[in-house]
């Protein structure tokens, strides 16, 4: 790492420390403690929409309820969740990003469950739009099958935890698998909107966009990481969160990385003992907002200045999709 990059990383680390998200008792009567894994700003609601790995309460028969949650600028979750109309279960939701014309992309992990079962409901990419204070599904497809057919990362299963829509294309960050070198994959999907409309994603629309050596220092050596979320910045660079993949050596805490427009990679920050899992450009266009999965304990979040001086576009009220 260069001296300039080291100074930048040190400066950013001083800006903010994770603080607790307020979870109202009214919400906890309907759901287990949220495990935040994705976030995006909604101009319409003047709230951040956040994804939780698990929703509902198993004992009440509402486990995997099709809900997102709304987070205020002050870090307080709303009393009531945001329902997804027409969906009976949302199993292992992991990634959320803004899409075109005021829509959103939401992805489940596409991975097997803890028992190794490959469930169709864990293999969905949704395009959603807001209808009042609810979300409506416009279209959905299975990414895992098309990725396997494309052969871009081999034939093994995938664990998807990151999405970002940029330049009319969808970028997919993988927690696993890794490249033979240990690098993490980011895939690019062309023509995602026609694929959603047709319900079929052709394998030749998928390509490897980047292989990132996301390794961190731990006692005894280095540990590889996979992508847990990402967000393009106004200058075209990419902010990336990373954690160690499932069933791999622990990393002792996740990290924030910056892939510059020239392809170079800088580690901006480590979060020792924490799992950063959701990142988005803040509603002020000047900060990154990061949320942490805190393993059934009160979730955490922070604001941090974007690492690029490029001017940010103003958030405009999204147009209604046709």
C-alpha cells in the first residue's frame, strides 16, 4: 500500500465508529432481531430500506416473512416492516441495490441452506417497485443456474451477497467461490432488464468483470475474503465490503475496500470483530452508509466519507415504472 493510500485509510478510520441501530419493541414483537445485510436509500420514503437475513418469528409461524425494514436518517428502524406484495416467503435475502426508474434489485444468496439443501426460494433475483409503503415484484429470475451454465466461475454453487446496478448493467459480487488464486469474483450481467422481462437469463450475458485479492492479515498469516456488498461511487470507482466466506478460516473482522477506476485496490479500513454486510451511497451524496450483521444482537451502522472527491449526482424522485 502506498504512503498516500495509508494516510487516506487512517483518515477515514477516524471519521466514524459503528453505533447501535435502534430497534423498537413494537418491531421485535413481530420479528427476531434484524441481521442487517443490505441497504439502499429510498427518496420516496425518506428512509433507508434494509435487508435482514432472517425475518419473522419461527415460533409464531412467520419465519422468512417477505419483509424489508425501514431505517430513518437517525438510525431508528420503523415500528412496522415493509411488506413485499405477492410473496409468501423471503428466504436468506442478502443484497439490495437501486435499479432503473426508481426500482430496486433484491437478491437471495442462491446458496444452499445450513443442511446443504438447494431450495428454489433461496435462488431468486427480484426487481421491485414501491407501491405506497409496500414493495411489488415486477419480475424475477434464478441467477445461480445461468452462472453455472456460463462456466465463468466453474460449476460449483455460488453465494451471492452483493449487487450494484451501473451503466445499465448489473454487477454481482460473490462471497464464494474464489478464483484458484484466492481472489474474489465480481460478475457483470448484460441485458438484465430484458432477461427479467423474459424470465430467462442467457449464460452468454454473464462475464467475469474483476478478480480481487481481498486478503487480510491475521495472526499466523493472511486470510481470504469474499464480497459481502458493494456500491459504485459517482466517479465510477467501487466501494466494497468483504468478510471471510462460509466454512473458511475466520478473518477476525471484515474490511472496507476501494477499487479505483484504474483497477487498483486499496484497503481503507478493518472492522475488527465485526461483520460489515451492507453499503450504499448515503442520502447526502457525500457519505457511505454501512450496516453490520451483529448475530442476533442489536445491529450497528456508521457513516463515512466517500474516498473519491468526484461530485455526486443529486437524488431525484424516481419516476414510476411503466
